[in-house]
C-alpha cells in the first residue's frame, strides 16, 4: 500500500476537481447576454453581463461573466458599425470569483437589410436626375445617372449592429486568476 504525501494529495484533488484545468488560457465559454447592445446607442464603459455561462468540457456550468463595452462605432455613410466587449470577471455557480481576460469570439450580431434604403435611394436619385437633366441639359438621360448615384449613396450608408438580449455569446479566456476573499 502506497501513501500519498499531503502535497501530492492536494495537487491530485485540485486537478480532479477540474478547477485548475477549467480556467486555463484558451478555455471556451458560452452564455447568454443579459441586455441588448446597439451600436447606435451603446457607449464605452457600458456594463455587460453574460449569464448561464458554461464550458462543459471544463466542468463550468451556470456561471456569470461581467465586462464592459470597450469600443463602439456607430454606422454611417461609408462607415461600418463596430463593437468590442471585454470580459473581466467570472463568477462560478459556487460563488468562486475569478479576474479574467476574456475575448468575444462569436455572437449573433444583426444588421438591418439595406434593400429598401437602396431602392428608395435609386428612385429618389432617378427623380432628381430627371428634373436636373431636363432643366440643365434640356433632354433625357439624367434619370439613369441620378438613379445610379442615389443607389450608390444609399448602398454606402451602413446600418448599426445589434446584439439582442438572450443572444448566445462565445468567449475565449486569455487568462484567469482566482480572487481571494470572494
């Protein structure tokens, strides 16, 4: 019969619990965002919470992640929407808290379809082009040029991005450090 030293028994217990391995860099977590984030209204510093966080292979279930919006760019003419969220705290279901660096690797971000805006732009451009073509050049052809210009202007007008409450968010851990006294 072989007896384990107290240190070996402690190391074995920690690894068997999955805690040391569960929070290793590269661990992938998945949960649902608790609020809607819209690049038209979001702001840097806005608090973000992700619930029902799990990583089944790492033994993490029903945890909660906390973080903030660290970059937001509202969409506009020729400018696509951008959104970055940084996660900095993870609370496991047993109450253990970790200071983390978590990077969002996937989410269901939705942007509006611009088809109606593009058709309206082409139609508006065609009308303006016809009027200007007849007044300035006393002939036809302005409508086609106007329609093309209106379409291109509308096509270049980007839509804001929305991540709806309840959407699944995937996060990869860069680092994790257990907080004492929590």
